[in-house]
C-alpha cells in the first residue's frame, strides 16, 4: 500500500514531539515582534483545521491598536478577580497564579465563532457543539504550529464574551471564544503550569479510557 | 535565546505537513487492525491536549463489541436519512455522499464529554464552551497523530447524542460529541471531500482574518 503523502518515522517523531511540548503560556518576552511570514504560516495552519460540513466558523481578529489591547487586558483582569471571589478557600492561591500575558505577548489574536450560517450537514443534532469544536480545532492547529516555530501561545478564557464582543464590534450572534496570546517566551515549562504550581494533577490516560461502555468516572478535585 | 525542546526546520516542516495532509476520512480498508502500540501512541497524543483548568473532560470509549458497532452504525444511518429530509433541493446530491465508515474502519472510538466536574478556573463565563473545546482539541491531536501514523480518521457527527449515550451507558449529564473512525485507508484525498465532491468551497484565509474589529462576514452558501 502506498499512501501519499507518506510520513516517515522522523516526521512522526516531530509530530509527537510538538504535541507533547505544547504548553499554555502566560509568560512572554515583552517588546518582541513576529516575522510576518512566520505569522502567515501559523494562521494558514489554523485555517487548515477540520470543520463540520466545511462551514469554517472560525474568525480571527488580529489586534494592532494598543488601546484595544489595554481594554482586553482590563477585561481579563476584571474576570480574574471575579473568579477569585468564587474560589473561596483557594482564593489566595489562585491570585498568585499568572493567568494571562495579554500585555507582554508579541501578537494578540481573538478567536470569534461566526454567526451560524445554517449548515445542516453533520450538525442537525449538535449544531452549536460542532461549530465550537471546529473553532477549537483551528486553535489547536495554530497552537501546534506556533510551538513548532518555537513560539508560545496562551488561550485566555478569562473574559465576559459580551464585553469582548462589544469591544471588537462583533455581530450580535458572533461569539468570542478565546483571547490568544502569541510570541517569544523565555521557556516552555516541562509540564502544565497547573501541575507545576501545585494547583491540580492531571489524570492518567487509563482512568479515562473505557471499553464498550462508559466506565468509572474519576473523582473530581475540590475547589478548582 | 535557547528554547528547550527546540524545533528544527525539518521538524517544523513535518508539523506543517501533517496539518496540511489531515483529512476527514470515510473510506477505510475493511478487515484491518491497528498495532496496539500504535493505537497507544495515538491515544496518548489525544490525552496531551490542552484543557481549561486542567479539567481534561475527554472520555474515550473504545468499541470492541461488533453488535455495539452495528447499533452505532444504524444510528448514524438513521441520522443521515433525517438530514437528507431537511436538505430539500440538495437531498439527492447529499445522499450520494459517503458520510461515515463505521462499518469498515479498523478501530472505533467514541468521544464523550464527561459530566461537569465544577472546574471554575478559566471557565466561569464560558463553562460549556470551554469543556467542548478541550474535547475538540483532544480529537484534533488524535487526528494529527493518526495521520502521522499514515492512518485515517473520520469524525462522524451524524447521531442523536441521547441514543449514543444510552447505547454506551453514559451518565445522564455526559455528552457524546463524536464517533471516531480510525484505520488504514486506500488514499488521502488531496483536498476536503466536500470540495472534491462539489458540495462546497472553502473560504480564503483573508476573508476571515480581520484587524482590530470584526470585518465583513462572508456570504453563506445556500442549502448546505
């Protein structure tokens, strides 16, 4: 069997390496830029994501205006404090975590899910779930491409979508899903920051891989 | 600046290659198997996905029972016909498309979103959207890993989640998001099947990349 294009062991190793090395980054080197050609490659990777019925619901807004960046950062900070208030016993521990690098990252991109275009194929029963999934796959492609370019990406979800929607003059039914911080970093942590900072442990693969039927659900941690 | 692990141009090329070569596959070679070691590598890649607050909401159910596979295929077929009925003028064209390979693929996996574990960090305002996104990122990792192994994957979303949930004995608040068909394929199409079959054209990247504010929304096609 000949498969075109074929992947060699070396190429396969690179794919597994980038999947393993990708991290959610909140610490960026300030005052840096990204080569326009590099950014174009990363954005093309995002646009090569799968989408149900080829609806491609992802819209990317590249933020250039420094004042708009400041407003987005202020919104993330407001939401960070609102989150602290509901974390009760872990409030202080949470406030010590750095959760976003909006002010320092080289480039800022906002992922917005487009207004529903009415695509039926493959999403008659799960229309919203499939549109969100397509946007998330585009972000994951963007993330892996960035990591392969030795750049970090952070997916910031600390915001009220209505506030961000208004700041970016989105149509009423469009939905911001992510503030994406992209740029050069000092280091890539060897494990997820949540684990390194002692916030939460990851699950073992065996604990969430079931056979024929849904198995025993892992016990959720408290106060996360 | 030294970044660990660093990605070379060759590794970067492999990452871009897999992102570009990944396709939604519905045509599998029947009666094949996948090496357990290969499947383990692919599943580990899925489990290395990002998740908000490290909640890891993805649950993967590996289907071994042939009768269960038949029931899942029958559910996809029921939904395919239900979709045809709402596509009106494009009904006949739709019915000519092959939309799933559940019966032929080597391995069948179901992605189920776990019951909400109450994670607050990073999902106070978008709890459901962020959990779905994490599951989708895991599927995208799985998809790219499979392609690097020269295997095809098809994300089937033709099903009623309540029916699949019942078949797999999921908890009431768990939600099946994808029937994933995985296995050896005859070929990887050079473009999305939706385009090759003349169903729909993809958008240009420039049409969905905006600057500072949401731009002009592309005109949606009719009858998709």
